C-alpha cells in the first residue's frame, strides 16, 4: 500500500511490552530510496533519548490509529546503540546497529533490501537484543575498512523537503513530501509543489525512477523530464490514496516503464555525494 510519509511522522512506536516513543524523522538511503530507519523520540521513558527502529523490526502498522508495532521489547530498545540525530548516520554506526539486532545488511545486493525486495527477516528470539559483541557477526556486516569513517549514507526526509526540482529546461517546483510503499519500505514518489513557480500550479508526483541526480550541496533534485511535461502531468491530491490505476495513468502519461513491471527493482538514478 502506498502512503504519504507524513503518516509516520508523530506515529507511536509500540513494542511487545509497551510504547517506545514517537517518530520524529525518517531516514532513507541515498542510493535506492529504501526507508532504512525511523528516528524515535523516547520522551521521559529514556530521558528524551532518540533511537533508531528498522523496518526489519516492524510487524504491522495501523493507519487509523497512527501506530507502528515492532517485534521488539522495550529492554532491547533501551540497550540499543546510541545515536546523535543531529549528525549524519555513517555506515560504521549502521554496522554496529545491525550487529546488535542481528539484522542482515541491505547494501551490496541488487535489490532494495540486499538480496530481497522486502525487509522480511525474523531474528531468533534467543539472540535478539543481546549485548553488542555477543552475536556472531557474519562477513556481510563487517565494516568496510576502505570506507571513510565520516562517509554519509542516510538522509532525513525532513532535510530534502524544499529542494528545488531541476528539469532539462529549467526549475519547476520543490519537494513537498514523499509517498512510500509500506510493504517494501521504499520511497516510490516525491510530491512536488509547483504552485509557487507558475500560475495555476498544482501538486504532482515525481517517481524516484525518474530522478537523475540529487545535489545535496545545491539542494536540488534533477530529472530529465521537461517543465512542460510536469506542468501537464496528472494532479496529486494527498487526501486520496495513490492506487494502481493512478500510477498506471502517471507512467503512461510520461511513456515510462513502471517499477512493478521490473520485478520489483527500483532504479532511482545517480546520487551526488
């Protein structure tokens, strides 16, 4: 099911034995647009500490109640590696986090989640949440010693909001939000607001498949689409769920191959560091 990422903002994360906190940010990777982590503010329970929750841990979500249920205990979350949400999350920290929970890595494979298209993984209850170092770490989660410690891999959706959309013939609109797949946990579309860029503007969807470049320093998202095409593309209404009929019409309008016809593969384009 496709949902606006705003659904996750403010959602309560509920563990097996009680609430953990509320989602404040969503981190996605800058290569395949996978939603990698929810940043959760724990409030008074852990003295306002922030923790990461991976989609690997999510059992289900409740759209009506804005709740995210996870296959964890509060103690497991309490003992998880600390993060500083004011700093970029490095691959080294991710390795430490994945090692703690016993999760597989998502990088290095052809699909969004490494060898699979979905974050399907059940960690053995006997090892989940053991202290760091108690787990047997496979070669897949060993740090890459050739990688700079400060190398940045994850971005917050809040950071990318407001980035300008650069087409092959000019600027049109800015990123106003994100639409993600709550089964594959991947961002399928950026919502683009063009109303401040031309009279009679509207909100439209831009598939991540069609993004050629993200310039983190210039705060722009580039696409090979034209301004004229985007101006006349189907309008997007965030009050109406994005269904397959709408998606089909969108891809047919642009004459592009749909992501669901590519065996679930997402090809979001090149990213500038």
